[in-house]
C-alpha cells in the first residue's frame, strides 16, 4: 500500500493536467477538423494563413471565445512519430507538406 501512496501524487498531477487541457479540447478539435476538411487543395502558405492568421484568431474574437491551444499543430492530434516513421519507410519524403498530405489522406474519406 505504501508504494501506491507515491502514485497518488502522480495521478493527482495527471488529473490536473487533463482538466487544464480539457478546456481547450473543443477548440482544438474544431480547428483540426476544419484543417482536415478544407486545406487539402492549398499550398503551405495558404494552409498557414488559414490556420494561424484567420481561424485561430477568429475564434478568440467571438462573443463567446472558443479556447484553442496557442500554436496548435493539428498534426499532433492526428498522427504520432510512429506514423511518420512508417510513412518514411514506405518512401514518403520527410517534409512537413508530405506529412500534412498523408495525414489528410489517411484521416479523411473526402480526399
């Protein structure tokens, strides 16, 4: 039982962290789904323009602001290092645009 006492502190910290991050979840999911749905046709410049200079600032100016994690990277919610490594092993170039395109293709039936 004494061994579990030290785990209580870690669990408490983890729960507090999840509660803090939970307040951003609706905005992060909204931005990520918009990203998947709409940026497929665009170049890197327009993707960044939409994400960081239009959509995310717009959510903060609403009458009821939608909280979003600062500098949110939609890819971080959709893929991990293992996905990128698997794609690289299959011959995908290791650049941001290729990862974005692969993420869109694997997570969205529209494309």
